[in-house]
C-alpha cells in the first residue's frame, strides 16, 4: 500500500481527490488538509509515500510548501493553472494533474508512483541490479555501490571494485535504487548513505572523494541522514 495525504484549500477539490483515492486499491489515504501549515506539522511526526498537492493556496504555494518537507516523498501536483507545468517537473514531481481531471487521468498518475515503488521493492528483495554497459549486462550488488555520477547522457556507477558507464539519467537512477539507501546531493551526484564518512563545510566525504552538496538538495539530504539544517 502507498500511504498518502491530500492538500487543497478548496474542500470540493479535496472531496474529488478523496473519492479517486478510495477507488484505487493500492492507495491508503491517511488524512486531508485545507490548511497546508497543519499538513507541515502532521508530516513532522508522520511519514507518507505520496502527497497530492495544490499549487495556488493562500499564504503559501505548493512549491514553497516543498521547502518545508521534513523528508522526501513523491509529489503529484493538482491545480487549475497550466502555467506551472514546467516548474513542477523541475522539482521532479511525479505528475501534474490539471483540474478538472477524471479518474482515468488520476489513475495514470498514481500508477507511475506504484511502478516506482514496485521497482524499489524488487531491488530490496534481490539486493542487486543488472547494469547494461552496451556490450554486457553486469550484476552489481546494491551494497557495493558507492555513488553514481552524471556524465552527459550517461552515468558512472562507482562501486567498491570497479566503474560502470551506463546510458541513463540521474532521475532514472533514483527510480531504480532504493530511496532509503541513496540520496541525491547535487545535480551530478547520487550517493550511498552508508558509505559517507563525513559531512563538513557543505561537502560529503566518501571513498577518498570530496563532493560538494548543492544548495537546493541540502535540506533533503540532511533530513534523510537524520540532521536538521540550521
């Protein structure tokens, strides 16, 4: 089951989302909010997998709301305004539902989340992945991956023993690797939390490598490793 909450300042819009969720057997709705600040307080003590988030709300926008998330989760934006679509993908939202949307469009969006979680569960159960380097498929243990570095249209998987160059994006990497074990620290790097030796002066150190932490990724990174940013 994928746990979720819905946030919208319009009760009628919330009711529609709630009905769609109840029709979807793999979604577990914890609660709904018309006040986004109450949602922020709820999330400080409760974790969810997915948030249905309105963009235009009084006092705080959906994009501003994301900056207050104590931990990373999937986001599906729900809005009556089409002009925010590009910005929604820049913050790596799963989907952008333009009101009024029907159940079939809603189901398409949440199925993306289900597929992402199914991939993570598959990896967790097997503890390895196969990396296609173009000439061969290489079995790599999840626990041996130190970090992944973007290189144009490719990424380098750096493991304890060797390096694998794979045609992929970091967004695709994050969809494959378990989200509780790996975190993105800047546009070009995803790192394995277990192999981080030290965090100092906005840099992380692992495997004799020093990597700067991007400002837009800092809060989520610190939250994921159990620290609050100042």
